[in-house]
C-alpha cells in the first residue's frame, strides 16, 4: 500500500520511515516573535471605516489572491491585491477580508493561514507552508496585534462564505477563484460597484501614503543614478544590463520594480511598451528608460527619462526633447485642485502639436491636427498625458469616468505627467533624420492645496540639466546599493 502524502508534499519529495518522522518531531526550541502594532494600522482601520460607510448593511468580501505557478512547483513572487493591501496591510497570499454589517457599521475579520508550529509534521513535510521550508509565520494572535484587526483561521473561510446572505453580499472578484466560486454572483453590477468605490476612495492619498510614494520615488532616483554611473559613453552595453542594475536597486531599497522596466535604445524607444530590453546602447543614440521602484509597503514610483548615450544631445535630438519638455512643463504648471483632468491633457497635447508643426511633420495646421474629428498629431504620441499613481502604477483604474478622466483634480491626488514624441523607423511621413527617435519625460506629481509638487524632482528634466547630471554621475563612478 502506498502511503498517502500529507498536504503540501510533492510527488518527487522523498518518503520518510516512521522512525525518522519520530526523530524529526523532537528536539525543537520555540521561536517567539516580538510583534508590535504596525504604525500604519490606524490608516488601514480608517479606510475600512470609509468602505463600511459606503455599503451599510451589506457583507463585503475582499480577497488578496493566490500564488501563481511559474514552472511546475515554483511560483511567481506573490504580490498582494492592491485594494486588499489598502484595507489591511497584510502581505500573505490566500488571505481574505470580510466586513460583516452591524447596527453601527461593520465588524472586520481577516482570514489568514496560521503558522505551522513544530508540533505538527507540516512543519517539516509541507513544502508549500511548512516553516522549515518557508520560515516562521505569525500566529493568529500575533497577526491581530500587528494589524489591529481580528483574525480567523483560513480553514474556517469556506463556512464563513457559505453563511453570507445572498443579495446582501458584494465580492471583489477576479482575485481568488475559490472565493468567486463560493459566493455566487447574484448581480454583477453590485460587485462592480464595490470595485469602483474602492478605486474612488483610493484617489485621495493621505499623508502616510504620500510618504510611501516619496520613499519609492527617492529609491527610483537612486536607481537612475546607478544606471547613469555605469552607462558607457563610447561603447555598447546591453539594455538588460541597465535593466538589471535598476532592478538591483529596487530589490535592495524596496520590494521590487513596480512594473516591467522599459529600457529602449534608439528605435526601441519608439515602442511604447518595449520590455524585452534585449538590444544594446549605441553612442549617438537616445536611451529611454521608464522605471519605478515599488517600496516595501507596495507603493510605486513611475518615472521616465530619455538620455543621450554620449552625454550630449545632438541639435536635432535637443529640438525634439525641448518640445516634450515644454509640453510636460505646461501640464505640470496647469495642475491644481479643481482643474479638469481633460484640461491637463489638452494643455500637453497643444504644445506637442505646435512642436510637430514647427518640425514640419503635421499634414495641415495645428488646429486641424488638434480637431476632435482628426487628432492627426496623435500618430506621433499615441498614449495619454498621464495617469493616477499609488499602490498600482495605473492606480484607481475602476473609478468612474466622472471621478477620473471626466472629473476634476483634488488635493491629495497623485498623477504622472508623461508626454512623449515617437517617430517610428518605418514612418514615411516624417523626415528620415527623425525616424527612430523616441522621447518621453515622466514625473510623479502631487496635487496640493495651492497647486502641485513634483515628487520626482530629484532627477533633472531640461536637456542642459540632463547633460550636467550625466557628467556628474559618470564622474562619481559605479556604486553598490547600501
């Protein structure tokens, strides 16, 4: 008879004789944790109160998601769902937050997988959750202390979900298939409303969130400096080398990169989502890098700089760069509370269109290019001027148009301003000398009571400032994070 394998053991794990199992169950000391309440737990509690106020009398279910298999029994690094993280601060996979309605609001319960203590065989036999394999985890009591949130064993979640009243429950769907299957859809619009409200609540960043974004952005500035310090002016290096240097900074100073880094030399810079990064730099070309560090609380920066590989722009490169800079500067100057999102877009686009007119690229006048029925200028700048930023690089994506793209900016919003011009190598409607040039400048802007603050001002923006900065970085020389 074949011994049945315990949960978490894999088919290729060795089978153990009983005497060995008995031996492994003895002789282990305890490993207590000194757990303190996280200072940000008060912010998470306030956010749960905001969500509670939006849905009185209803059950609300917000899962974080599950680890995804990368190759056989290895998984991708787990990253919590952003809405779940915003409400709890919990990093572990499989966790689920349930808000149960009360007469005065909601009671919150976080379902998490408890630790696998040394008095269980799972401690050493469960390769997925056993603490000998993955390290010490929190007890439920420790988790409650840390997060300021009632916790329950994940094993009790199926019954808790089964007890939720149909028609009085909303689920944030698409994160956990087991949760989705346990709570049947009675009205998809109700669940969509939960996602929408969560996005809209997240639009305004509190002071703690601004500090997290600044932390991520400051690390990103250091990452750009690291890359500039090892970028040769006179010989090629691979785009992936530069990608990797920045990724080292992201892993050292934060959780990871906030999104797949774009490192595009020459014509690769004209490919908007170039993430293969398998080309090489070339002296005389421009190098576009769109990169951001995600900090340890999962807030991300999103910054783009376009650098001349030699350290000096050619006259033509500078003329295009100056158009993009002028567009970005105009957009940043227009930002303040009460300004329509569309107005920032229109300000940036007009400067780009006028610049394209000066380059002799437009198939008519600037006004014809900007006309809503034509929009010809967009051939060379397909993407929008920017987007909201926070826990997600494209933050608050489920917010209604009335609150986002058709709405007005408010104090506490953080958004990117990132105009660009891209002349494809195959584009026969532009002069040959422009083909293969791609330029974007992107910064992270906080809306304040009186205007705005550029959170990524630690990196230069004007062409002259970029040249001076590159020379200073190269003179300083390579460094290791520390």
